[in-house]
C-alpha cells in the first residue's frame, strides 16, 4: 500500500494546479490519471482563452487574478530558466453586443475589479478588427434555415478587453504545473483507474487503483474532468448537491486565418467564438446556440473522436458570416473534447458530505484560464475547510467561495453557455 497526505484524481490543468499548491504547502501528494500524462484529457482540447467576462463577481475576480499568474508563468511555477513553458499570448478580446448577455452588468463588474475595457460602436468594431462584418444576424440559425443567409438586421457594437488572449499550448501548461508539483515531491501515477474510494467510517481514507492497489490518504480531490460525476457516484457523494455535472462532447475547428493580427472574438450573435493560433491558424468553437443540439453523453468514453462535417460546416460557416474573407474548407479539421459541465456552466469548488473528499468539477469550457488560482483556493479549502473567501495574491480581490458551492442556487444570470 502507498501512503500520502492527499490524492488528486485527474492530471488535467485543474488537477495539476491543485497538486502543485498542495505539494508546495508541504503535503505528500499522489496524482492519479487514467491517461498517459498531464493534460492528455479535456485540457488538451481546450481553446485556452484567457478572458474576464463572466456573469458573476466571483468569475470576474477569479479570472482577473489568474491573468497575473499567466503573465508571470515562470515565476508562478518557480521553473528553471531552461524549462520550456506554455506562453500567454495577449491579443485582446472582442465581445459582441447581444441582448441575451447585456454588457452593462459585466462592465460594472469590470469597474469593480479594475479590468480595463473599451466600448466600441459598430464603426469602431469594423475599423479595429480586420475583415469583420459589423452586421447583426441574431438569432443564430442552422445552415438549413431559410433565414441563415438573410441580410443583416442592423449593426452590432462590442466591448474590448485589451489584456485578454490565450495560452498557446494547454497540454504543456498542465505539464508545467505537474513538473512544478514534482519538484516538491508530488508523484504521478499515470494510466491508472480508480476502482473504489476507501472509507474509515464517515471519512475518506484513500483510493483503490485497478482493483488491486491502494493509496491511503486522508484527503482525496476529485478533479477528474468529464469522469467527475462517475467518480462522485463511486464515492457515494452528491445527494446534497443542488447543481449537477454532465459530460458534453464538443468540437473546436481549425481553419486558415482570413486576415492579419486578430483578437479573440466572442460572438453570441452568431453562436461562435474565434481565436487566433500560431502559424496563421484560426480556431472556431461554438457557444451552444439554442438552434444546435447539445451532445450530452452518459459515458465520456463514448465520444466519437473525430470532428464531424455537420458541426464543422455550421460553426465555420457562421464564423465566415462574421468574417467574409474566411474560406470554409471541404473537409473538417480540428479536435474533439469532452467537457465536464454544470447546470449553469459555473464550476463547483467545495468539500463534500464525505469528510476529506473535495471536488473541483464542472470546470470544462471556461475554467482553464483560472487553473493557477483554482489550485490555490482549493489548497486553502483543504487546509481550512470553513474558509468563507479567497483573497487574490496579485490583485487583493476578495472572492466569496460560496459562489462555487455544491449547494448554491443555480446562477440565473449565466448565459448557460461556455461564456458562463
């Protein structure tokens, strides 16, 4: 039997960040993952966008704090000068105006947090973003809808956050965090399945691996991504949760960029987002518009691994309406991931009714950017389970941790999309 102070289940960017902070605090940490290495699951399918527009104060404050970690990534990790690191690319983010997500509440949160922004008219949007069409096409439509190619019904404005951008290699970012954890003695057990959660009365006492080995620990953290719901059921927790998690298959596509230096664009008006990528590429993802069926899964392993022509055509053609210079290829190119999504797209960072069993779940789609801070707030929750708030080390912003409680009310202000 192996013994540790804490077991983190999941070596994605969230689990690796938690392992790093627990190990840095002096705990003996074991990380277990069913994949071959850190970031090989849903993290590797992340668009890794660093943005600050959320529907809650906690979301805005958390992401603004995390931005400072990405800007000083080597310092955050304590990494040696010769270690290859993921890189934060500052491109700015344009968020197009839509009635379903009015900008005024978000900008009020930006003012409170100190996030710089600019409000753009349609003319300013067209001037500042190369090749963009500032028409309003709402609502998003299917390609077979007779109204898909209808002319724009007016013009659309936007707001712009210059400090946003993306991380160029999300898998490498997770590997960086794991390497930092290992410098403090953390151990990674890859290609291992958790087959049981061990108990000592009403307290967790470790995990069983592959039906034969045990890791004894008084703390177990569920950071299992799309397998987190199944892991909760294995542990016998979740009956008191007011929000649930489900696995969701998602596609992100890659095409040639239609213009020069582009910012990230969040376009709920057409139901897509776009993000520049190294080498003159453009990533195109969806924002879960009502006209598109969501691909919920019972088992994450059932996800078809290749992008489909139907989803590719829908998302990339929508992006081409916004950027008419974009060419829609005949064959889909991109990646498929399985997200771990809550009812309101807000994560759960909390303890559970099983003493010593903690969860960092429902994180897929919009929490990659927050991983460096999630590691710290989870370490705080584990060391001081009654902690009412987290205070950002860079910004000093105070975050009420009840916003991420397993017993919270569903966030009605959420867009109920990847934007949160």
